[in-house]
C-alpha cells in the first residue's frame, strides 16, 4: 500500500491494476460526505488530473489522479451511498481502479510508516 | 490581526473534543465528536445545545419601555410599541436604501427593551443605536453567555432544571432564578425546532451547559449543524441571504413588518429606507428570495449562478446559501431570482463546476417549523 500527500491510498492488485481510495485521516477531515462524482471507466487520465469530486457537509474537494493511466472500474455504490466514505474509507469505499501507464510512478509515494509520520 | 475572542464555554468545547474555527472574531466549535450530520439529526429528534455567546446582547433603556421602543422604531420597521411585556419579535435594522444592516430579536422586558444581534454586526449595531437612540442608554451585556437548547426534548430537559419554562409559548421571554444565577430565557431559536435561548451569567455558563448535557437527550452541536438546521428551516443568515443590498420585501421578510408601520398605519414609515420598502410592500419587489431544490445529490452552494435555460444566456440570479439537508436527505439552497421566476416549481439551472444542473424553485421552509405557538 502507498500513500500520497493528497491523502489517497493506492493498493496494487495481482492483475496489475491499482485501487485508489482516501485515507481515514482524509475522511475525518472532510466530515460527512454527501455527494460523490466519479469519472467513467475507460477514461485516460494524466497524473494530477481532477477526476473525482467529493462534497461533504462542509465543502467540495477533488481527488487527483495519482498516476498516468486508464480508469478501469469505478465504485458506483458511492454515488448512491456517499456515507460509505466515512464508514469504511480503506475498504468498501474505494473510488476507482486504474491501469497505470508507468507503474514506477508508484515509487514516488509514501509507505505506511512515512504517511503516518506525514499526518503526525 | 487581533486575537480571536473566546466565549465562556470555549474550554468546555475543547474538553468535549470540538473542532474550533474562527467565526466572526471568535474561536467557535464547528462540530463536536458526532459530526455535522448526526448533530443536525439529533437536534431534530432529541435536543441540541448550541453556544451562541458570540452574539450581542444589548439592553436599550429609555424613561420606560415605551420610550425605548419608540426610539428604536426609528431604526427598525417593526411594531415595538405594541409588543406586549414578556414577548419577543424578529426584525431588522434597515439602511437609507432600504437594505438590511442586520437582523435581530427584540423583547419587551417590562421597563426596557432587550435585543440580541449578530456577532459580526454587533459593534456596528451598538454604535448605530448609540448614535440614533436619543435619550436612551444602550448597554452591551458582556458578562453573560448565551446558550440555545433546541429540539423536541428541549422543553422536558430545561423544565427539570428551571421549573416554569414549559408554560412559555413561542417568543415568550422571562427572567428565572436558578441554581445557575438569574437566567434570561426566551422560547425561540434558529433551527425551526421548539426550544429556548438562555442568557446566563458568564461564570455559571459552563455549569449550566454541563447540567444540560448530562441529560441523555442532549448533545453539543456546532456551527456546521446550526447552519444546515437554519437553512432547512428557511431562515436567513445575515451576510449571505440578507445584507445591505437586499430589502426586506425581496428577502420575503415582509411578515415581520406589522400593519401599523405600513402605508396607512398609525405609525407608517419613519425608519431608514421607508420610501422604498413601503412601495415594495404595495407593489412588490423585482426579485425575491426563494427556496431551491437541486435535482440529484450535488449541493448548490453559495455563489452558484442560476440560469433560466440549460444552455446560453446570462445568469438570472444566484444561490446565497446551499448545503446538503440531512433531514430533507437532499441538497437544499436559497437564492434570489427575478419575480417572474419566483414561482414554486419553476425549473432553473445552477452552474456547478462548469456544468448546468436542474434545480426547482421550492416553498420555504424545507422542513415544517415545530414551534410551540
């Protein structure tokens, strides 16, 4: 598992795709999530593209594509039940899966120990 | 930049795990452990305790109540002379252009008038009153905190601590002796629920708050849920839904201007901006504050431009408050639109992140008020 400074987690799967979600810390900072807008599967994205919109009771925020690549699957269940993002951010509430163009971009991100230190 | 002020309850909020934010010059709790959504729902189903000590508490003292009320009527288009002892009324300070300087509560407390004004406006309001209320003493009460206990369980909980409050009706005010010193209580609030606002000596405020929170029904509630509760109740937030550029008629607050202050009334006009406001009361205003129900789940927040058509054209209005309504279970907004679009059911389009989304004009409030009339 890898972590970005934008509080996303990246979990490589056996089939070469990467699952992306937000961390517990991020979900707590956001507050209750009330709306999620996801990209379409099949979309090609560049690293740092704003591809997901999350609205909490407080404000709107974006999730950035952590890697170049293609979105292969999105978690439609979040659209109907955005509260999942607060209930299970590390599990059920993954946002999308992507096939990275350059898997070595993963190396730039923090491991769990480094992320823990990052959020203090 | 001056340091943020702290209310007499700030230490308690921190003990309770509140997330504190700057608001109107004060360090205030935006949410507690439950979070905005649950705090909101808890207030509607049981009771929420709010710290509103940042608001201004002001006593206006003339020779008697009537003298103070008469002087104050030169600043607000409200029938204060006709306000019975022990009763409170909502109103607003107007400016010469007919706009709103602030909104406030005013009570007849026998020999004087008691007002509660918004935190962000209180210094200006007090200066405005001192400049214009000739022959009156305007005293800001700084040694008291203000708590709001709101929700269907508020009556039962407060009656157990302060016997007698259950007999109050909506907008009654009274002074009660208690274990927490002299309490100035009104049966009112800003959530659409039944409840009370309680002015308590600053050094007793934390003890009173702890006694209220000791009841199972009561949870502490922050500014986040206070905002979504008042929005669902269709109540205006000063500086957002009303300001110096909006008239009371545009804001659909004409109900707060009694007949006696309107054209043909015994004390017609005589307040700043009367010419425009009296004309709009008779002939209508070119635009109106309306409720808005966005389709789908995306909230339309403050500043969202509103268009008549799905494509092209210029904005016809804008959103002044918007959020997800936890009790409505859908996004809710308020905003201003031209009178011809201000009809319930009218389809408009709000532009969110560059995309126009359908939104319908809706009646206010979004949730029925549950005051004890």
